[in-house]
């Protein structure tokens, strides 16, 4: 298993604003995957735990909301770990859009 991908996404929305944006936009992650993907999520305090399933693979993710940023951690399955740099690049570009 590869090291998880970690990203910090700054915001000025407050925790409640971020939670609303994440709840409303989390399904868009599945649309970013060629052929589509399924996304399931749940909240545990200030942390949204979610899985993204596509092409027989599943990524487990967590996004912890603080007053100033969202700390996202993505665990890639072994097959996708080969593309960790590309995944990191796409996430870095696309995840901030969920907060806009």
C-alpha cells in the first residue's frame, strides 16, 4: 500500500459553510472519473468520511474541516497507487472547486 495523499485546502467559509458545500458537491467527484463513479459519505464530527468506487477500485477518503482549511487524506488502492502523482494533481485542482 502506498502512502496516503494529503492535501490542505484553505477556505473562508466557516465550518458550517464548508459542510454545506461538501454535502452538496461530494457527488461531483464521481463525475470526475472517466466512466463515472459512485460516492458514499458520512460525517463523524467535523470529519467527512467517504469512499469513491469506480472500475472495481475503491478509494477511502477523509476530509476534516477546521475554521481555516479542509485537511483531506486519500488512501489509494494498490492499482491506483501507480498514478498517485496524477491523482494528487487532479485532487489539488478539483477539490477547491467544491468549496466555491
